[in-house]
């Protein structure tokens, strides 16, 4: 069995993305714990289904993308007051950047393991880059507009 | 040089063992999450701006318990397996034990996911 070898240490694109994938993975652990703790702090502890359990779907929406619109279905009072501030906006933009870059770079790595024709590879790289720009712009718009 | 390397369709063939299964599942779960999050961002944007039916319906699917059960499995697996990859990459001496660690990660994942899934199904079956 052969796995994709780790790139040589240096200022190459491959190495930068390799180290970014690992560091952003760790950072997303940290950010999810912050979102998770923030969800309980800002009211999830009081939002119980059947008076017994926290709604896990709602908790996950808070944990991974703490946006007022993202939690609007959970009927927490004062959602906007708790979540629409600079701290959570910075958290959202950070997790959006890390998630989108980590994910779309992963898509690139998988594609490039199966496609070796250089022009097709370049084309797909360009498409993924455009997709990344698109997701970042739309995500930041959603964050700022809510 | 990683770029020159081409796995080809042979790379998709299952050659046995827990690590191969973890490798394949890591890729599948990663791609599935990219697809899900991408579609979810687009659907939410369209829903917010134009209130179109397909976007609303898509987000209703995303909110259903059964869909969440699948996506939570993928997230848990990707997170735990990713943590294993990070630890083994940063401390390559541990690579000697990678087969054991791959089993250990399932021993972590199964109770974690089982507990989450149980609570979600209790909520679902208990009514809103």
C-alpha cells in the first residue's frame, strides 16, 4: 500500500498546503470547541427538546458556524444580541476561511491523484480556485449581512 | 515530488486492512463534506436572497435527523482520523503503531458516534 508521500520541507506550494491542511485541522478543532462552548454559554443549555436533551443538530449549527441566521430555527430569544457581534463574526470568517481552504485543497489533492494530463489538471486547479473565491465571497457576504 | 505522481484507477481498488479503509473513508467523507457545505452555502444564500423553493427544500433535507446522522458520522470520522494523521505526521516514530492506532480510532469513534446518534434518535422518536 502506498499513500501520498509528504512533500519536501521548503517554500513550495505543495508543502505550504500540506502544512496548512494539518494546522487548519488542529485550528478547526479549537474553533469548534469555542463554538460549542459559546453555544452552551449563549443559551443552548436552556434549549432542551422534551425537557431532557439539547438539540444536537442545532448545537452542530452553532458549533461549526456561529451565525445568527444559522441558529434562527431554534427559537432562542435574543439570538442577534448574543451572536451578531465582532467576536463571532471574526470566528465565522476564520472558520469559513480554514474550512473552505482545507476542503477545496483536499478536493484538489484527490483530483490530482487521479488526473495526470497537465492541461486538464491546470483547468481543474483554476476551477477550484474560482470556486474557493466564490465560496469565500458568498460566505463573507452572508456573515456580514446577518 | 507529489505532483508527478498518479495513482490511477488502481488506487481505488481495495487492498484490505483497516488503514486502507480509513484512507478511503477519509477521502470520501472529506469530499462529501465539501459537497454538503458548498451546496448548503449556495442554498442558504439563494434562500435568503430570493426565497426560492428548491433552496428551501434542500435546507429542509439538511435539517432532517437522518441526514444529520450521516453528516455527523462523516464529521466525527474525518475529525478523529485527521487527528491521527496529524499526530503520526508530526511524530513519525509512532508510524510503527499505525495499524493499532487505526483500530484505536474506531474504538473512540464508535462510542462517540453511538452516544450522539442515540440522543438524536431519542429526540426524533420522542417527538418535537
